[in-house]
């Protein structure tokens, strides 16, 4: 499991903006958002419909969403080599968690112009807060990001972009609209598409459906899958990963939690149009460390889902296995 650190400027911006928000009021909105973010209520209207729901989302979900997208981007970057986007389109970006994650993952050359980001969402309240949070960001790309209101259903015509992110949004859409949105994202992407969903069985099913659409559009999967073939996960199982993020005091108040951290489970697919290859395998469960042994559950390109036993006699491979985490590439 990867540990993701929320950027200091985002943490500061959230605290400053939300310090006046009563935790009890935000908690009431959080209860409504819990089921909708998990995708149990497809709709033709924005989930973040007013300032109160946007404030609740920012306090409750934005840090965890950032962590999931940032972790997925890191897995993608390991396979993408030196590729870096000059333009980024964030579909259903809301308050901009994915845009913050892209800015952190691809900071660019300080002496060169930053990439440009455009956030499209159907909630003006979310866009307003996102723009406000980004206004004092350290990243030039965040400060210069464009925040544009746009309907997400019905396959909107999208501007071309090197990288298109679609995070935690397709679960809000009807089946027809989510298919249209993924197809539109694939058509707009000149370089890559990243889709991130909650790490639930429903979120995984939506991710696999998106993966199929991206492959049909001619993209190649770079992460997490080690191949473009059918997913070997079947039955009651589902493919997901986790990212750990530190909770702020406001976050703990709103969520009613006592732990100083939160583990966000997510499913994702990153696919590209440029020449690159996925890792030969990926760790799909927490490694089990025994005396002199490490048990690795892997998804592999040539053997499907397997459990490998790595012992001390494997030398460097054993040491690598002891350091491996859930979600890491494996060769």
C-alpha cells in the first residue's frame, strides 16, 4: 500500500476555506454523499449541488480522492517513461483533486512553461471552490487552471488533451452516459486516459467496462494490468488497491474518526496511445511475510493470477519481495 502525502498548500487551502464550516452541518451532507460517491444512485443532475455539499465533499472526500489518483498516476508514470503531458483535461473534476494530483505527479521543468489543466464539471459550486483552492497553489499549472461548467452526460464534445482523467464520477452517471463519457475521453486523449473509481465491486465493474472501451478505442493498458487481455479476476473477487493519506483535524471531525490516517481503496485503469509497455506483473494483495518466506499474490502477463513463494535462497528477489507492497509492479 502506498502512502500519499497531501501537498502542504492544498492542506492549508482546505483548512483556511473550511475553518468556518460547522462540522455538524458538513457531517449531515457527508451522510448523503457516502452512498452517491459509491455509485448507488445514478443521476442526471450534479451530486455536488450546492455550497454545503461541496464543502462537505472537500472536507470528507477530497484528500482521499487525491491520494487514490496520485497513487494511480505513480503506477502509470513508472510505465510511461519520460512521457509528460503538456495539456490535461479533468472530466467531472469537481473541486480539482485529480488536477492537484496531476500537478504533483508532473511538476515539469521549473524553467519551462507548466502544463495547462482544464476542469470540466456540471456543478458550478464545485468549480467555484476548486478555483478558490487553486488560486494560492504553489504550482503554476494549478493557479492557471481553467474551471468550466459542462454537462457530463450524453457524450459531450471535448477538447483534445494529452492526458484525460476521469475520477470518481462515472458512478454518478447512467450506464449510457458513462459509456458515452469514456468514449469521449478516449477520443479527446492524444496521449493517455486515467480512470479511477472507488475500490468496491461496483467500482471495479465500472472500471473494467471503461477498460474495455479504451482498448476498443485503440489505447494500450499500462497499469495496473500487465496485459490487454481479459481480466482474470472472476467470481466474487474484484481488483482494487489502497492509498493511505493523513487526516486533518477537520477531516477527523467531519468523519467522526479517531485514527490519524485513512486508507482509501480504489480501482483504476491507465491506458496510453504512445509506445510503452506494462509491467510483467503486479502485486494484487498485501504480501504475506513468513519466516524466511514471502507469499506474493500476483497478476501476471503470462500466468494470470498466481501466488509465488519467494524464499531466502532467491537472494535479491527475496529482498525485493520483502520490500514489495500491494499495488507494486513485479517482474
